């Protein structure tokens, strides 16, 4: 038996096919670059072959210096596939590579991976992180690096403070009552509002001090007291004032007088976590202010003023409200006589790891270009990604969130990834940890809520332009003590803002000792005033005029009131401080001394002249 | 000089190129590679329908997997920090790296399928009866080893696909009652897929399992030869006794040449597949990012589909019972009727049982592969 001929044909064809296909494979393979140009950064697991095609990067000099490619590679910032040796594979997503080149927002987020803290030098990320903190996002979501907010009012004892009608209006449309409110909108139905109301009405708060029967309040006196205590530094009154505390236009309408009276006398018992300092008032003054509030602080909002009436509590409804209170995460912002509740929403600690294709699509199937945009849309339309048949999103709508703000928040969130980077690459832009003195001094600083307005070591509020850092080297102790007891302005053209807290002499001594003892400035020496010879004073006066000091300061009856008045300033300022500021304008940036820099000799002369100025006679 | 070289060449062969039938028989008996063949063979056994060439294709694929696998081993680093990156280097830097990897991948998938087809054909022809009982068991072992090799190799690229497929697979192993957790611990060296699992899978895939596989392949081929080649029907000329009263042809060249051709066709097909079908490589394995759904390799998706209904019954009992049933089959079904024919009337029950099992496997695998979406929910439009 012989082999059939077709078998030979099959043999020949398949042998030819093998050879041909293998040859073709070799031919294709010859297109691989013969020589490799790659950047290796082992710490970041970077293998970047971008420079096979691209020239070396042309970054601006500052970027070149701070982020040399040898240390950072290309893809950690730009994205794309560094391993690739072909154009498409390097730049675009494929089934083998899900992360294409980064969009601008993703690039900013990539900066935020190393630049940690609330104030990184990346505007988008910094803005986003500040918004994350100020909008209270961390009350529902655990977000690394973002503190849990504590600015919402305590809700225990709500029935003692406000009327049910107020709560109903507030939960329906808070903007109607307070345009600058921070409460997000939860899309509640009226039945849910009634349930929440019933629950809140069942939670008792600290007992109120009864309005004294032996005193009668005087609205006129109360109005004067509010002005004298400078409440407007934090509260808006008649449309003017600060925004640290709530607008007082609402106070008289919503609050029961006994509650206001108790708050004024015993602030921190009623509201342990408030930003409001504990004013040291007497009962009469508190009574006057409570009376004034009831007469005058009635905004035209259509809500009935507070009346002594209780919403009847139905236990079943209250139980329902309690459940709702938990489900909506109300306890993340509002205390109920205890600590804040745990975050109820998903942790956002690795949003940067997510691929936008893996995130839910909108109901119309539109996809977002990147994770920051996805977050932005979610923030603006929380229900945008609700799936048919699934539970609708419980996420509330944030008030006053511009599209750019939403994108900034998305960018900040996209900077969070699970994989930690090597410590050598991380930069923390947060101020160092806040340390307040222990003991009575610390209690006083807390009682008067100094850090709501002033900063110390980068922490605290910026209502006051004066940072307390270095104050101990700038100001005389005796002056600090008297200022704390009766604060007078040193800048004549500005409204007096430091609240009159009623600090006693002993308390003022304690606080002044703290400022002097621990808030010094290493750059300022303790100097003695030089003997004021006539020659020195004359030279000082001449230099004072020549350096242009009268442009801002008033001295000896002439000058403008841009800066603090200098007549009699020796009472206030330390000699070493004046001398140093004149030689070193950057000492106190807020002093706006830039451009005035004298030699030590000249500075001594000007300081001698200025500190020798007598106090102006009181008008 | 030429004569000297010629003498070296001739020293390799015990007999020269066979010129006649007698010489070809001698050649078959005297060569290491060829002596696994019978010197003469029934012409019917040469027909495609007699074997579907499935056993030979399986062997060719196994050899090609060995060759490509060794090349991949030159570049592959079995450590979580480096494994995925070495895949990237294979894709972009190593000469013929992509081709080799693609070929290895597709040959592995094909081998799972072809070995199954081989087993199916032998079942249909009752090739597991009489003296062939033990060889069927060896075949079942080889089928299992093929799956094990494919599964261990699946992890090595250390991408999301690999990581989660093996996580799903090892979780199914953990559903074994009582010893499940220990069993998984044994496979993974840990409670989850990680560094030690990668090393274990690597050693199993590249050393232990291939060694066992080729040992059993040797036994398997030896027994085919000793048990008289293909099973022959009693209706065939010669009364089913194979080599008596019937004209046989020499295995050289009739069998050997055909084997060579099959090898070439398989090679060409594999090259074509490797050139135009890219083996997937997803993002680097990330234990914190679970794909939804996480799916096992396709040949385990039937089991995963069953495990979705019950981890023990679907994920453990049914596969174990199937494997045990297959292994015991030659000792349970010893009827001699219908041997050597594909669809004999005498074996309707066996055929029905087998068809049912096959259909069941096919349906569950297809459903698991194509019609299961996120959270293992049914989806009617395959993605």
C-alpha cells in the first residue's frame, strides 16, 4: 500500500504554512525598538519608556528642579503605560491597560498623592480639601486627612429652644430661613419630617435656667449690650456682621427667651461644642439681651415666632424618626448629647484607584471622562447614578456648590489611593499638631474660644487678623492684661471686633503670662530702650518722615490711620519688637511693613522716637 | 571528511532509512521514539474518524507548551513584585515574547478542550473495557492534570484576571467539608492568594505537574501499544481481534507520516492563533479591587455556576463525584457489547447518561461564561 498523494499535499502546505507564519512573526518582531531608552525609578515601580519617542521633558525650571525625572519618572504624574514601546499602547486604554494618559483633573489629583494636608501647593486639590472640610463631607464618609466637622448645632433639647414650625420649615427649605446655611438638602417627605420632629422632641437636653421673676428685661439696654459686647464680630445682626455664628435675625423668631438667657449665662453647659466663647455676664444683662432678642430679632420669614408649645410626641412616630435619623446620618453632624455618630456612607479612602468605567453610569448611560468629573456630577445631582430598581441614593444635595467647587472636591478625592507611596516622596502641608497648654490656662483659652478667631501655630480661625504666635515678643504684658479686660482698638479706622468677654483681672493675668511665656518669637531680642538723647530723637524723627511712616501711622497728631496709632505706643509695644520690625519687615507679614527696611542704627533711632511719643490726650 | 561525518550520522540510527516493508518493521522496533508504535497497523486505524487525532493533538500541544513554557521561564520572575512586570517585558521587550506567550496561552486552552474531546471519543468507542481499564484511569488522571496545569498557569501573569480567577477557584476548594480551609491553606500556603501561592503555583506548573504528566503520558502510550492499539469492533473484518486475518500496513511511513502532518497542522494553527489573537493581560493584581463578577477560568465556570447555588453540592460534591465516576467507569461498565463503534444500539443507556452529563457541563459552563454579570446575576445579553 502506498501513501495517497493528497497526504503529500497536506504535508507540503502545512510545512509551508509553519515556515511562512514563523517568518511573518519574525518580521513583525523586527519592529520592536532595537535599543531601549528607559527611566527606572525602583521606589515608585516606574519603568518609563516614553523617551523612546519623546525628547527629554521640557518642564518649567521650578518643576524641573523640584521634580527631576530621574526621581519621579513620567507616568506617576502623566499616566499612561510606561512599559509600552508602541504609541497606542503607551497612551490609550485597552483591555490590557485600563489607565490612559491623565486628564488635567486627574493630573492635579496625582499631585495630591504626594502633597498631603489641607494646603498643598496645588490649587485644585487645596480648594477641594478645604471644601471637603468646610462642607462637612467627613461627617458621613471616612476621608483620610479630612477632620470630622463639628459645626452643626447640638440637637438634644431642641424642643426647649425652637418651635416645631421652625424645624419643619428648616428641613423643607433651610435657604428660606438662612440663605448662607450649610445644611444639605435631604429630599425629605413631610411624613419623614414629622417623624424626625417627633424623635427630636423626645430627646431631652440640659435643663434651662428659668427666667428670673425678680428681674425685668429692658430691650433698649439689651440692644446696647449687644453692641458693647461686639456680638456682630461673629453674628450677623440686621444684615451686617460676621459669619462664624448664626444670623441673629432668626434668633428671636426661633428661640425661646429662656433658652437665650441660659445660653448667655451658661454657654458651654447648654452647648459644650459651640464656637461661642463663654461670656461672663450678669443675670440682668442676659435678661436684657434675651428681651431685646424677643422684640427685635424677628426676620420676616412667615414662620410663627416661638411659643411655649410642645409637639405631641407619638412614641411610634418617634421610633420611626430615630431610625430615619440614623439612616440619614444626621448624627454625623449633629450631636444628641453625646459624641458624633460614626460615618454611615462608604469610605472614600481609595477613590483614585477606581476606574471611571467601573463606576456606575447615569440612567441615560452617559459616562464621565474621569473620576473627578464623576464625583462632581454625583455632588451636584446625587441621584444621577441611581440604578433602576435599586435603592435611591440617600446622599443629600450640598447648598451653594458651584460646578468648579464640585470638580475641586472630586480632584481632591481622586488623590486618595490605597497604595502608600514611599515616605521620601510625601510632603505634608499641614501645620504641626496643635498643642494648647494644660491646666487652668488651657481651660481659659477654651472657655473664651480664643482659637475660633485667632491662629496659633497655623491652627485656629482667621476672624482676627492678629496671629497669637509671637505676641509675647511684641506686646507688653501689662498692656495685654488691660486689653483683655477692656479691649480697645489700636487701628482707629477699623471697627472694634474683639468681643468684650468680661475677662477678670486674674484671668487676664493668666492669659498674658501664657502669651508672654510661650508665644515668643526667636527673632525678637529683649532690648532695653536706649537713653533718648535729643540727638537720637531728632535723627529718629527725621528718619520717621523720610521712611514714609506717616503714610500709614498717626503720630504726634499727623499721619493717616491705615496702621495703628503710634502715640503712646510704648505702653503697648516692646522695644525689641519695634527695632526688629524696622530691620526685618517680614517679621509680621500682617503688619504690611514690606518695603521699609532700615539699618540697625537707623531702626534704633526711629524706635526711640516712636516709643518716646506721648499718649494723645483723650478727646 | 564527508565519510567521517556520515559515520557520525549513521551511528545515531541502528538501522538505515527503511526501503521496504521488512526494513520498516525493523526500524519501528529499533528506535526509541518509534517503538511506541506497532510495527504494523490496521488501515482503518489510520482514518481520521478512528481517532479524531485527539490524543496526538493533545500530545503535540503538551510538547509545544513545554517548549514555549521554557522560553517564558527564561524571563518570568515568580514574585508578586515582579511577575506582572515580567509579563509587560515579555509583551514589549523580549524577542518574540508576545508570540510565545500567546501561543502558550492558546495551546493551554486548546489542550483542555482537546483532552476532553479525546476522552469523549474513547468513551463513545468503549475504549475502556477489558485490558484497557487501567489506561482509561490514566487518561482521567491526565485530564485532571491538564486542568491542574492550566489552573496553576492561570495565576502566573499576576494580573487581575489571574488573581481573582484563582481566588474564586481556591475558595471553591475551601468549600470541602471539614478539611476545606486546610486544603486551601495547602494550595495557597496562606489564607488568600499571595506571595507563597504564586511560588507554589509556579513550582507546580513548571516542575511537578509536567513531570507527573509526562510520566503518566509514557505509561498511557505504552499501554495503548501493549493493549493492541485502538479498540476494534467485533463486526470489523477479522472479528474484532485486531491483527488476524486482515491486511495490515507498516506503521512506517503510513502512521508516522500522518503523525508528522498532524504536528505540522497543529503548529501552523497555533502560530496563526498566536499571531492574531492576543492573550489578555489585565491590570496588575490588586487584592483591594475585586472585579464584579470575579470569574474562574472558563473550564471551571460550570463548577462556579453550580457553586453559586450551593458551595458544597455544586462546588465540591458534583465535581468530585464526576471525577470519581469517570475513574471508576471501566470497573462499573463491563458489558462487552457494542465495543469499538461510536453509537452502538447496545449502549443507549450509557450514551444517554453521558450525553446528559455533557449537556449539563456545557450548559452550566456557557451560562457561567456568557450570561453571568455583576453579583453573578443573570444577564441575557452577553458582554
